[in-house]
């Protein structure tokens, strides 16, 4: 408000001797905020009530000294002093008598002795040659307005505080009634306990029958639980056999399909080499076909190893330790502009197989590095989440993504590739899925082309 007043004065009258003081008043109000923040609330409120009044009186006297022929300050300053009357009622309660008296007395002295103060400094209204007959009447009007205003403020403040006290008294009364109800409730509970004690003799004869009944129910429950456990184990064994059979069927298909090509090429190139005198280039092709065949055999051998006892030992596996091992293996492929954030604070271990956890991290990190976007720096985030019955690991990147609408059903299948421009065999995600499921877990994927991919692995406890 002070700055707004300064803007109006500058617009209408330009820079005047009072302009620096108005800026000082604005600074003073900022100082009051600082005083309150330091915990000196009472001092801050006193300054808030008294400072505008004293500064206004100072400016009226100062302006009459600087500009003797101005009569405006005799009128507009009184409006400010009248308006300041409401400040003590806003910030003080009636019980804060000393602060209230100091604030209102200061305002009353400046307002009711307005002319006398100016006369003391030799800048009174009539001393400066003004002779407006209604001036004295204005002084009376201002004095009466002050009395009416201060009376109304005190009445309003008194009514407000009385209403607050009544509310507090009503609240205390309700609290007492609530305590009485609570006491009566406790008495009822005691009476109920006495009734229960008196009925114990009658219940004693019934306890033996109930105990026998419970023994029979417990025996039946244990028998049912045993049958259910056996059934569940058989069901799990059957599911494992079905899954293993499906894996073997897919392995058989892959074996016949993927080995046939390299072997056929080797046979053809061998026959061609026999009929061609110069077969140096053909030897290179033969070597390449043999290398392809070797890679396929290695992949299939790794898949077969999943069912052997080398991966059967489970223990508490440190996620950070296995992640660091995967990072070291792929260190030469991680560029300096890549950002990798790892958060295993929520769950730092899982119950599983070390080699499988390390292989999962290796394959996911290798894919993220291989399929990063050429349009932006690579960003990878890995984090763990602890749930009541499971541990969740999320692996996300901002790579080129996967078109799940077209390839979603084939993401975790063997030898399925979705980016022809990038070298890959389509084995990594198949291995990740097999390893997660072999550790009593599940895996899901969310991906969007040119945005990124999120793999969510859930490892169930027990």
C-alpha cells in the first residue's frame, strides 16, 4: 500500500521531499516481518501500530517546514491517523492492556493534539497564514470520529473475545460431559466383567466338550492341510514338468531349425571348395558358418545348463555386488555421456542364485547399451522395492524401445529380434525370463518406440 501511494504521488506531483520517507516506511514494514520471524512478536506488533502514526506526524511537520504554503498535509495526514486507530484492535487482545494503551495513547496524542504539536514547531495552520473558517470544525469532526471509531472497535473486540470465551467454556463443558460418559462406560464394563465372572462356573462344564471338539477340528484341519500341501506340491511338480516339456519342445524346434542352416551352408561350401581351384574367399565363408554354428551351440548349451544342479544353490544374493560385476564386464561399452542411477536401498538382497542374478543384470544392461537412441544421451535407472510378500526390481532406459503392438507376444521368445539394424541373437531376454521364473519370479515389460523400456521383475518370497 505504501509503494502504491508512492506511485500515485510520483505520477501526480513528481519527486518530492516526502518520497524518501515513503520508501523508508515500506522498508520499515519489511523490517517488521523480519522482527516477527526472529520471534519478537510483541515488539513487531508495537512497531506495526506506532511507526505509521509517528512517521505520519513527522512528515506533516516536515512538509510544512519544507513547503509552508501547502495545506494538504493538514487534512490527508488525519485520514491516515484515523485509519491507524484500527491497528491495535487487530493485533492485540484486550488482556494485553499495556501494549493496547501504548498504541492507542500514541494515536490519540498525535490526533487530538495535532494542532498543538504543529504550533510547538511553529508550523501551525494559522501561523502559516491559512484562515479557512471550517478548519476548527474539521478538527472537532476528526476528534469525534476518533472517539466513535475507538469506541466501536473496543465494543467489537469485546464482543468477539466474549464469544471466544463462551466457545471455550462450551468446549470445556462438552469435555467434562465426555469424561462423565467415559466414566459411566467404564462402570458398565466393570459390571459386565462381574457378570462374566459369575458365569464362569457354568462355562466350566462346557469347556471340556469344546476342547474335544477343537481337537477333532484341529485334527481334521491338519489332515486337510496335509492333503492340500501334497496336492499343491503335485500341482507345482506337474506345472514344472509341463513347462519343462514346453521348453524342451521349443529347444527341439530351435535345434532342428537353427542348426540346419549353418550345417547346410557348411556342406554346400565344402562341396564348392572341392570343385574350385581358388577357394580362399570360400574358406572365410566356411569359417563364418562354423562360427555361427558355434554361437548357436553355445546359446543352446547355456539354456540346457539352466536345468542342471550348478544353478540350483540358492542364497541371499547382494544386488549391488552382482550389478557391479555386470558393470565391470560391460565397462568398455559404457560411454562417458551415459547416466546410470542405481537404488537398492529399499531392498538390497533377494533369495536366489548368484549366477542367475548376475546374468539377468548383464543381459538387461547389454541390451540397454546396444539399443540406445542416437538422438539423446543414454539414461538407465535400476531400483528395488520391498513389498510384504515380494521384492520388485525395475530396470528402465530411454532407448529406442520395442513396438509391443506388433512384437509384444514374442519379446521373451528364443531367437526373436525386433531391430534389424542392430546386431543381436535374440537370446538375452529369453534367458532373463527363464532365470527369473526359475527363482520363483515373474517379469513384465512396458515399452514405447523412441521413448524407452521398463522391465519389472517380481521375486516372490517363500
